[in-house]
C-alpha cells in the first residue's frame, strides 16, 4: 500500500478520511473554508482542487 499513492498528491484537506495511509503520507494544508496558501504554493502543485462556492475565497 505504501507505493499506491504516488507523489502526485502534494497535500490533503484536514477532512480527508480515506485512506488512513493518505492522512499519514501527505501534509494537511487545508480545511473546508480555509487553506494554508503559503504551504500550498511551497508544494508547487500543477493543480489545486476546491469544492463548492463556499471555498471561493480560498
């Protein structure tokens, strides 16, 4: 399972529950209505996904 999640996933939300490995392997860089923008930028992602208009300001 260790190599199942490639380095393509740079960070996760604090609400990530699946899989338990993801919670251990990746830094938590956001919550539902907030995000650590500096930490996201430090990870140099190609893509950042959000969910819903509530996160518009993030």
